C-alpha cells in the first residue's frame, strides 16, 4: 500500500517559512536591547536551527517508524488519533518554521552586525 500524496503547496510552505521568519525577528528584537545585535541574532539563529534540526530528525523518525507505531497502537488497542501522515505533516511544519527562523536570523545578523 502506498501513501497518498499530500505534499503541501508552495503557498503553504511559504506561509510556514514566513511564520518562522516572523518568530526569528521577534526573538532577535526582544533580545536586541538586552544583549546587543550580535548576541541577539546569534541566539535567534541557534533557536531556529534547533527547531529545524528537531523537525528534520522527528520527521525522519515518523517516516521510518510510522508503520511500526500504527501497528503497536492497533495491537495495544490504543484510541489515539495518531497517524503517520499527521506526524509527517506536523514535523514538516516544524522544519519549515525552523528554516525560516534561521534564515531570518542570518539576514538580520548581516544587516545589523555585518559580514
């Protein structure tokens, strides 16, 4: 049995990257008066990359172990609404938000600190 193709459209991916970019700006903006330009953009970048890495790693786990998790839940009689497709989508969203966040932090660092 094959998975149904439920890849997001470019508009959907762009929306999640934009949301990540907004989060990156907010975090850097909140930290800027307290820590200065370099430290605020470095911290924002680190948080964005952390979210990106978590999304990639857990997305890979959902792809690799999704059938096993479904089988275990059916065997144990779990009443969870967890599905492989839902997990893949959720972790892909985290990945795109993290990518937007980290990218915005890089641009903010170049603009505020320089190369």
